[in-house]
């Protein structure tokens, strides 16, 4: 249930069957900082009770990487744990207050284009068989650009980065542990039509990530990876982004040159990513 990555950082793995992202906890001597709240009270409860059982009890804080439901709906599980997020996150969550989360209401919002089927379907899966007691908790502490939290023997620097996946996206760096928690900052846009990446914005975000001397990188819906593994994958994506900027609509040339640069034949997943990057050039 609980995985210990470093001396002061533990996490619970992602679960794609119900769209649960990785949840993290930084174990300070004075406070525990939970990274992301989870997609339901049940998700948050499972993780936090396991942390409390296996590690010394401390007062806690919670910080959100961004507003999306799978990262924020668990915040109401512990109303006494101060919630930290950007002002943009506050504004986005404020729009969710008072909404009806029944199947009928979700389906209607999808029909009207106010919600996407992907999220509606996974909300139904996560809350299947349990009371759908969704309560949106607004952040107690907000910041604009960055904030650093000192937890006792360990700290966390939170930086607003933005991006097409969510304008409020943040990364969280734990310098003492050399862990960089990326959330979904490198993910595609999902709310305005077919999924897409914006090549120039992707490259901008990667430049910001390079500033952190991390040994471990964590993307919310994947798994922790070493710096070597992370940069091998990201560098390939950066090559693709640069090719899309250069050749724009010439898919045949982009695919040929990308395969040549990365030294392998492209599979179906690779070609799908090419398509998503090309879509972004027309936004």
C-alpha cells in the first residue's frame, strides 16, 4: 500500500482503473505534507490511514498540483488539514461548488459540453457502490508564483508552471530528497476537444523542469522513475516537439525524422503522440 521512495518521501501508487493518481507524503519532523488530496474521501482515507499507521503522527498540510477532480476531491476527508494551492486553483474549484454529481447531472453536463465523458465515467467508477458524498474544499492558503514549506528537517518548494493540461499546474520539489513531483504538468490538454500537446509550451515546461537537480521524477498517473529514465523519454518528446514546430503539417516527414532521431521504428502509440502534437499546432 505504502511505498517508501526516500528517507522522508512515501507514496501510494496510481490506479488507472478508477483514475487515481499517485499520492505522496513528505515526512517532516514537525509536519507531514500530503501531495494531492486524491479523487475521493475513500482514496484519501486509504492513503492517510496507512501513513499514520506506519509513521509517526504529525500535524498535516495538503498541497494540490492542480484542480482536476482526481487530485482534489479527497480534500474534504480531512477538513482540519490546511489546503494549499494557487489562486488559479481556488478559482477553478470555486466553479464546482454546489454542483450535482449524480449520474443524471454528470451526463447532462457532458451533453452540454461542461464536462468530458472521460472524467464523468471515472467519477462513476470511483464512487460505485458508495455514497457519492462529493464535497469540494476550497484552498485555505493560496499563492501566485511559488511557495516554500518548511516541515522540519525537510522542505518542499512549490512552483506554478501552468501548461495546456491545466493552467494552474504546479511542480513540487523536495531538495533534501531530490524528488520532483510533476503532477500532470507534462500531460496533454483534455477539456477542449481531442487531446493535444502544444509543442512550444511543452518545451517551455521542460526548460523549467531542468532547473531542478532531481534524482527521482514522479508523474501522477505513472510511477516514480530515475533521472536517467525520465530524461531519455522526455528528450525523445522534445525532439518530436521541435520537429512539429519545424515541419508543421508534414506528418510523413515528422514521423520519418523522429524515428531516425530516436533510433527505432514508430509504433501505434508513438504515431498517436505525433498526431496529438500536430493538433496542438492548430490551436
